[in-house]
């Protein structure tokens, strides 16, 4: 992993923990790739967030990080069923967590989504 990606990963992890300090630890990696179908991924069994840095043309790394962090919070703190297959990965609970994280980051002045800024400001 390039040194720049290590620094980016540390910065993004601090960013996420300032929004909401999750009760369970996690690993965050920034990967210098642009897969065709995903901007990031959360690996449940390893509690690992992978963010693909070449997607910045579509979304800021912070937004991608918040999305994947929402999966981590959902999986480690907010999951309603012990059987993961009973809940959709992007179900209502996930979107509530993601929205709350985005809103909290916005309130703290840490993140601004230009598409909805006029609604929440």
C-alpha cells in the first residue's frame, strides 16, 4: 500500500470516529483501484473497510467512508437479527444509520453534501 494511502486511511478513520465513536474496532484501508461495481466494501468477518481511491470523480472519499462505516455500525451495534441473511445489507436500518452519520458530520461541519445542503442548512 502506498504511503499516501496509509495517510489517507488514518485520516478517514479519525474522521469517522469523530462523527461517531463506534464501540467495536475496525480496520480501514484505502486501495488505489477503481473496480467496476463498487466504491468501497465492508468485510464483516474481518471488520475491515476498503475504500477505492480512484472513485473520487463520483463521490468524495469521506462519503464513501461514511457509507462503509454505516455497515460497520449496523453489523456491530445495531443488527436486529442474529442471522444476517434475514436483513438486507442496504435495508431500512442501514439507511437510518447512514443518514444519521451524514447528518451528524454535517452538524459538526465535517462534511457537506452539495446536493442536499439547502435542505439541512
